[in-house]
């Protein structure tokens, strides 16, 4: 991937990330409050549904841009060494590398966003308080649990997305259009969201836990056990409906906008040269 291709990929990813985060933020707030230890109503109910939006807007463009630059870069590199029948493995590896890298930005944004969603304080107030009481390390609470949630999710979503696109393209005899990529993204995202909801619940509990508590240590296994002891299987799948709805719509917007933006930006920045 040359420098201009990297710019196109990063900008397209940024457009996709911003579009989905702003459009579906209220659903994400509802999901976070359903997963909160204090319960949906106590965490704010439907009030202040856009609490934490500022942090998301700030972080969504670089996070998604970094993800797709890593994802596409690993795919290009891997194709030199892997056979075509091993493409799903390559897509899993590329998606995992993308998530690990993107989480360097995503996790601080998520910490601030989810605390704002659950407490109804502004993003700036949450950021100042987190830095005052926990330092920079506090912004990375839940990094491991987030990565452990995102990697299984991407292991499922991205190979399915690529497979659905390849199959659709083979049937119609031409590359898929962005709207078709959008449908593939919605379907793959819905499947991945339902399967990985317990990991999302654990990540939310860790990020919202009081400083010094057992949950705040960041152990995803401990968090899963704690949730199961409290609420059983139902607790592990708290917020599964809004999560699946959010990611189904999000997958459609995110991956559809990404492919469309990449086509448009390529025609403007690369093809004329």
C-alpha cells in the first residue's frame, strides 16, 4: 500500500466510523445503560441519550481510519505469502491486527463515553475526573477486555463480510456495489454481535466499575463470573437486542460507507494522477 492509498483508506475509514457512531449513538447509550451494574433506570434511562457524544466524535475518525489502514495493509502483505484458499485466515489476522491497533484510540474514547452515558456528566468532565483520580492508566482500563471482545467479533464479522461479498460478486459476475457491501456488512455484523454479547457485557462492567473494586482490575474472566453469579445467562446477554440492532445497522452503514467513500476518494485522489 503506497502513501496515497493509505490516505484514501484512512479517510474512507474515518468517514465510515463517524457516520455510524453519530447515527446510532442513542442505541449504544441504551445498550450501555442496560448493561450497567446499577440498572437501566438508575443509569439514566432514556434521559441524556446523547451523553458522551463529544468523545465519540473526537475519536471515531482516527480509530476507524487506523483500523482500516492496518486491516488493508495486512491483507496486501499476507496475499504475497498465503494461498487463495487461506483467505479467511488472512482476513481474521488482518481484522485482529486492526482491532489491536485501533483500540489504542478506541479504549480511552470508550471509557469516557460509557462513563458519560452512565452518569450523565459531560465528556470533558468525565475526562478531567478520570485523569485526576486514575491518571492516563485509567483511560486504558478495560483495554485487554475490549481487545478480547473485538478480536472474536472481528474473527466472525470480517471473514463473513468478505465471504458474502465474494459470493455475491461471483453470482452476479461483477464486483459488489457499496449498497450490496452494506447488506453483507449488516448480516455479518448481526451474527457476530449476538455471539459476542457476553464479552461486551464484561467490558462494560469493567469500564464502569468503581476504582479499586475487584471488577476494575480488568479481568474479563472475573467479570463474566460476577455477572453470571448476579443474573445468570440472562445477565451475560443483557442488552443483546439493542447491541444486535445497533451493530446490524452499524455494519450496514460502516462497511457500506467505507466502500462508497473509498470509491469516491480513489476517483478524486488517485485515478486523475
